[in-house]
C-alpha cells in the first residue's frame, strides 16, 4: 500500500515497559493512534521472534511466545541496553543484531501500524528520552545516538528528541494556564525522571526549566529487588560449592545474580561461557537443596521463563500495595516456588532503591536554589508512581495535598506531540 507523504510528525514515547504514539498533522491536529489489534493505545515494549524474519509485538508477542513453548527469542526492557557501551548486540537465528537494529524492529512496526491508520508515510519523529540515560555523559550520548540510528533504520528521515519529563511538563502546562512552580515526577519502568519548571501561558524558554535530574532506577529495579531477596534463592543465588582439592567454600557469582535480577539481562545467562560455568559448578554442590535450586535455574534459562517469572513478580508487587502479605507462586515442569512475601519485608528490601530515587529528585532543588515548600504542585506520571512507599516519601517532602496524578501513562506522549506541534508552527 502506498501512502501520501506530508509535513506531519509522529510523537513516540518508547518506554522500557510500554510505548505510545500520537500523530501530529501538518495543520497541528494531534491524534493518539491505537497500536494494538484491540485498539488499545498502549503497546507493551515486547518483541518475540520464533523464526528468522518473523516478529510479534506487545500482547501478540506474549501469546505467540506461549503458543511456541518459549522457542525463539523474547525481548523485553530493551531500552535498558542503550547506554551500555559493552553491549555489542545479540545473535538472533545466526544473525548478529546490535541494539539499534533491535529497537528499529519495534519502531518500524509502530510506524507501519500508524501509517496504516493515518494513510500517510510519516518520516518525521519526535522521540522522548530520559532526562539522563546514564550519569556518564559519554554513555548518555551513546544511548541517544543509538536511538537516532534506530529511528533512521525504521524509516524516519528527521529525528528530534525531547526529554520525557519536559514533555510531561508541556502536557501539563497545555491544560493548566495558571502560573506556578511544578515538579514533574515521572516514574517509569526503567528510569525515574524529574523536572522542576515554571508553567504559564505563552511561549516557553529554557529559563522556565529550573532543574532536571534522573536515575536509571524505576519499576524494573524494584521488581529486581523482589527477585533478589525473595525469589532468586530458589534459582541458586545462595548456592555454595567447593572445588575438589580446594579449601574455600565458594558462592554464586555476584555478576550472574545481577543478571538474574534484571528483566532485560536474564536472557544473557544463555550465553555459552556462562551456561558451561553454571553446569560445571553444580557438580560440586555442598547440599541437595543447592543442586535442586540450580536445576530450577537451568529450567528457567533453557525454557526462557524470565518473562513469566518477572510478570508474576510485578503482579505480586501490585498486590502488596493493598495487602499485608502475598503468596508468590510459580510452577512449571521442573520449577516449584511458593514464597510468602510481606509488605513490610518488601518495603525494607526496596528502601535503599527508593532512597536513591528520591535523593536524585532532590538534586533539582540544589540546582535551582528553590525549596521544596515553594513547589505549588507535584505531578506524578508513570506506572511506578502508584507504589505506596514512593507516594509516602513524596507526601512527607511536599505534603499530600500537593500531589496529583496527571495522565499517568499518556502525559509524555501528549507532551511530545505538543513539542512536535511547535516544530510545525515554527
């Protein structure tokens, strides 16, 4: 099918967990585009390929993954790899794909679906990006360069970037004309971003941005803490072994535990050197429980069960928002896990991560010289903003009355569309 090319844009919020797209026409009209077959606006940032050159996305990726018993390659949280300079790519059916090429598959599908809805061949894009992909400026630039390349591979000829928390601020200011100082607190799946800004009527300048900070910790990191402290022991994280002829009791390598606790990195346990190492040390287990837990890890990796396990972790996290304890249950041939997790225990587990996030938030006040009491409103966006411990910390700092939930899942893409609209008017 051939489409008309016009001076229009796609505003794309490519998220660690979810992605959204809006069309901005050449006359400035903004239209959210449904990306799922059921007309849902949110497309989960999931890719699955069961065979060469055949890809599924979002809800369909989950369905096909299950239908094919986990055969093939399943990708989630790919955004996390963007700033990793040592991540050269991965092999997909004997073809090495770098991170830009993987992201391009997803962006290209978003563009294809949107073109079909709009009847246009849109070649301009405004992409959201975290306030910081990385604290390291070189890695931060690397991440944006990789996203630029991905968008180009996906067919976009003009690529503009706008920080996601600034986009959320633009969305807020478009609907609220009163002059005030607001803090946009965007808690997503991969990053937590903060923008302190003045909102008012009329045009905006860089002087309206009073402070900007971010950290690469959010929903995935909180899920990783639950995995580390409650679930990973069932997969050998406390495994002990002794090499014949040696005197020292050795434990499960910390760098491999880090991979188990990351939704994005858990699939890397399938790499040959890692796989052979794990099989080697299992032979020298000091207990039958250790052998059993390693067997469960092998099943987890061989059958690519990282996604369903972390999906259950996320559901458990949500349930703990309203319950004092939850029984985490996961069974699969070769895996049987039943672990009671208390709300108190989980909050203790994530307390240091939440502290890291909130201390990063406070950097905007150091930058601006403004006191938290001078903030008129705190606009919460992103799914992780629903976590009660984070809400409590924010209420202690600003007062519960200043906290508002604003377009939790759509504020960023709405603001990116406002940004694109300004490019058309310029």
